[in-house]
C-alpha cells in the first residue's frame, strides 16, 4: 500500500512514524514533510493547501490512502475532490470541516443541539461588537471566525483590551479574512481536556484523553500558542465524567450530524473546559490535534492503517482500538520569540545524544546536508513514555535539556499537577 500524508508538522511526523509500523504499507510520501519526516518517508514539495496538485500527485503515483494532517486542505475540500476521483482519503468533507472552518458555524451548531458551550455572539462590524461588550464580564474571549493557525483566540482582561482586539481583527486585518467575522464569548474557568474521536459517519469512538498547554510561558502566562506541551491520559477524565460526556455531548453531536446531513468521517477533536457546572466545549477541530497527537499516537497499540480503513468504510468500533497503559508527555522546543516573530535557520544539535526510548517528533525543521535546522515556531516535540506521569515528565525534561539551538525556549511546567 502506498500512503500519502499531507502536512509538515510534529503531528504529521507522529502519524508517519505510526503508519511506518504497519506491515500493510510499502511506501510513504509526505507533502511537504520536514527534516525529521524525511528519515522515514519521501518528502514531496507540495504545499498542503494546494489541493489540485496533491490530487494530481496521488493519481500519478497510484496512492492507495491519503491522510490529511492540517485543517486548511480539509476546509478547502480536499476530501470531496479525492472522493470524486475514487481515491481513499482519511478526513472529513468540506461541509463537515466547517465545524473548524467557522467558529460561528460550530457555535450555532452547539447552540441548536443543546451542546454545552460558552455563551457567545457573532459580529462582522467592529462598532457593533464594541457596543455589545458590556453584555460580557471580563475576562472575555474574542475569536477570529476563520482559520488563524491556532493563534486567533485572545483572552481579554479589560474592556480596553477587548476594544483594541476587535479593531485589530475586523478593521486592521490582523488575521486577514479569518478575522473579518469574530465571536465574543464568556470566559470559562476550569481544567482543559482534549479528546480526539474517530468518527465513521455513524459512530463516534473516543481515543485516549490528553491535556494541552496553550500559553507560551510557565504558569499559563503569556500569549496563546498552537500548544507548548501535552500529556496523556488526562487524570481528570474519570469514569463518571466520561459517561457524562458520552451522554450530554457525544450523543448530541451525532444527533446533530444526522439531522444536518453532515457525513463526518475522520477525527473530531473536542477541546473541553471542565467547569464547576460540568464539561463545556471550547472548540471543535476536524483533524488530529497538535501536540495531542504526539502523546496519544505513541500509546496506540493497534495498526493505524486498519483504523483509518474502518473509519472510511463506516464500521469503526471501540474494540478495534487497543491502547497502552503507559503515560506519555511531550515538551515543545520552540524558536525564540514564538508565537510572535522569530528567526529560522538555526542549527539544531544534541539530538544524537538523547536516550534511546525518547521520541522526537519534528515540527518546524529542515534537513540540509544531513544537519537539522529550525524552520518554524514550534521546532520539536520531545516525547517520553513512562509507567506514570512523573516518570514520563522526568524523562522528557532530562532529554530536552540536551537539545540546543539559538533562542530555544520551552515551558518547564508541563505535567506539573501540584
């Protein structure tokens, strides 16, 4: 079987790493890939958003299965185009991908089907939004409606901050077209839980849980990022809470899909806040999360190709998926200045000195003459497995200290629960 993975981050590296373990796979391509992926797959210089070129490549090379990592090609309809040509592709179609492509669409979906989420209102006019701010208490959350590479969410502690953010998004085009429409919503307090689910059009099967750390700095300070670290499983997700999520949320999601004629096949990522009143949804993503994938996939013991095939065929079952009892934790090594401006092209050293059982998933890297250089904001996901969270944490931090590049930054409190 020939497999094409679309994307170039640590998420895609983790997927390629797992796909390579299947004895059903003879060749893996990755478009465009990165410095780490190039060691286990043939990297192809095609932009993930260039759906037509990806389709042409898949047809020419006789690709048996395409796995889509990032959200942009999904929102742009890559699945619909591949399906029209009779090609197997793992991911939701364009209509289903609107759950991530538009915050307004997803919030209205939740509202319509009584799925617990933060109170919200949508706007396309800055003055209307500013005029409504007193309907929300501070802190409040302002989100760009469209795709903003994980950076279109701003928590505002004062109304002045909120006004400035609204103007930046709608009138000054801080996030381009993604911020022409915005959503203002109440700020939810609690503990975050990331839950990735396989959905086959009829069934929704949760994977193991995780906890992501979005803020750039220790103590959950600083700007929002795409994620600075993660661990799995999330201990807050006990049996009682799991049953409540299944009953109050997952069942309603599938009811909504059926009634809205949304044929969702792929991964539905649900970001929860576990509040005093119970679980509420922060956001939907329509693909594997990053860095959640880097801690969930290493715990997967089943053949991932079998799972992808069953999802596409519409017959996935929880009994098809086996998980390790080990704990996983990853720490993101980021470029200096991330998530704002940062430099690329810094030589990475120390990777050959890491312990044998450490997994390093490359995000923003480039391979030049067998040396690895930085090529993005989130450079590496240093991942460790352990019998418990403490062991996984100790391993990850012991090893990330050996990694060197100019300007390296990482949080020191990933998985520190006390």
